[in-house]
């Protein structure tokens, strides 16, 4: 059932008033593919714009906090933790994992997905002068816990 639509098919913000406050957590990821030279520049810390991972991490945290301003019908949430891990993967990619937590009445999947996405976009923005062919891919939810629907874990999530 699509809870963001009312009985007439109109957009509707889900009423969470009567939902229990529970501990909720979600982890999402994104992958940014690039030329090996671009990844080397990032990892070596030689990028003229500064520490690419640090800036992307801050962007992801800010994005998670503003998800309700970006995605229609999302509730504004009082996040208690937002953490982003960025790491080189192989010779030509950066893997981003975003973990969001709260005690609340609705889940944090959209916040984790938004954090991973904006961190990936920030990497692209910072590195586009040297590599316009970067590809952002595999933005997805890896796991979530808490709430009425319980736990979800992507089958191939490590």
C-alpha cells in the first residue's frame, strides 16, 4: 500500500502521531567511478580544492539534516547520529556509506540515501575539472532497523 496517497490518490504526508517512538537506523551507499588518476589525486591529498573526502563527508551530513526540505512529504527528523565513511575501492572508485540514527516515529532511510547521494555529488563537483566522465552508481539502501516493518538487509550487503 502506498501510504503517501490518500483514498482519492492525492499526495498525503503520513500521519505518524500514534506511532511508537523506537530506535531506528539506516545505512545506504553510493559508488563513484572515476579514472585511476583521479582517485590517486584524492587519496594522495593533492587536490587543489582540498580534502575531497572531508568536504564530501560534511556535505552528506548536511544533506541528511535537510532531507525533509528536498524530498516531498518527508518528515523533519531529529537525527541523533549521521556518519559517513568514504574509502577508495579498487583503482577507480570511491565507496560511500552513510549511517543515520534516531529515536523517533518514522524511519531514516531517506536521510541515509540522501547523505550518500549528496556526498557522491560533492565528489563529482570537486573533481569534475579533472574528470568529467565520473559515474555515480549503485545508490541503494543496505540495511534498516526499527519501526513496525522491522529489519531489512540487502542480500549482498557486507
